[in-house]
C-alpha cells in the first residue's frame, strides 16, 4: 500500500499526523488508512464570497481504522479527535476488525479492495498483515455483484421516491424544486454506480454526471437513448446539464433555477432508467451464475 502523504499541503500533513496520534492513544489500532479525496489528491479547499456571504467548500478527512476488536464507536473516535486536534477537521471514520477486513479483501468486496488499492496507510503497528486481494471465482463475482446490486438499487428506488415527494411538495407550496432535482441527481449517480459495479466490479470516484454517463455507454442501447450524448436536442441537453449542476447548485446556490416541468420530465426519464437498469443488471448477474 501507499504510505506517503507528501502530495498534501504541509498544514494538512501536520493535521493528519495529529489525528493519527489521537487515534493511536484512544483506540490502539492495528492500522489507519486515509482514503477518499485526501488520499487521491482530488480534494477541494474552496473559499469565496458572494453577496456578502463567505462560502467554504473543504473536503473531509476519510479515515478507516482497523482494530483487533474494540467496543468503541465511530462517533466516539470522531468526538475525541475534535476535542484534541487544534485545527478542527471534518472527519469521517469507519472502523473494522482486522479479521473482517481481511475476509472482505479475500472476497473482493469493492469498498475494501478500493481502500487497499487506493488508500494510504498512515499508521501500522506491524502486528498483522493485510491480505492481498485474490483473483475471484465466478461464484464470488456473482455474489459480489448481487450484494452491490441490492445495496445500490435500494438507494436508487428511495432517491426516486423522495424526488417525487419533494416535487409534489414544492408544487403545493410554490417553492423551488431543488430537493427534488437533488434526489434525481442521486438516483442517476446510483444507477450509473450499480451498472458499473455489476458489469465491471468497479466504479469511479467522481460526481460529474457527464463522465459517469460516458463510463456506462454501451452496456444498453436503450439506456444510451435516455439523455443521449452527443445530441442536437437543446432541451435534452439542458435537462442533463441541470442534473449535472444540481450536485452543487441545488444544494448551495441561491440562484440555481429549475422549473417544475423540467423536473417532471427528468423524473419520467429517470423512472425509465431505473427499469432498464434492473433488467440488465439482473440478467448480467444470472449470467455470472451460469459461467
């Protein structure tokens, strides 16, 4: 695994070292892994002023703590770090027992393999080694694909349901349908994620729907026909562009605008995408079982 955090600014390296010391004293971990945007170098530290308001968008620290069994909870670790580290970081902690973590690596579980391959080992007590992810049998590929499918498609269904509820509430109260389009964005990101995980076993760490759409192109011609690209249809282009921009705009920008009719049309297309995704993913998972 990678061990260097030299790609980070010196202040952030110092902060990570302080976080590690607190976790070592509080948890006595086997290993600590930095993952996410801070590990990949795609982190954001943005500060700007608009209309007299100062806005901050700063990436969190995502940390996986591997232990030899502990009764501590993740929120307790986060609270301890917040108390002890001078410059308070936004910290997300996940904790796993070493045996569970190694079992997940052997089974090729996506999240754990990603931690192993893309994370940075920022502390190691050198008592127990992590196993190297092994080549998977087709039965294990089928099980992993089914697990990923069940996890992501459940979220997709929920996001879509919440979008419809949010749209109706916005219409009833004559408010901006920003929550509705945010939920549709989440649904589409989930659709693209589940397709990639079922068909390839991986998914990119991105939130740009243009890039996501390109990554699933070719898995289904019917799916490709929804929000097609390239397209000369300006309305279709605008719908997808609004969805792409909703990731930030609908949540944070007061001047973000989308109409009720646009969100309605988006929801019709997303419903079709969900139906197609379920069909092609279940078919693919069944094929794994026959290999």
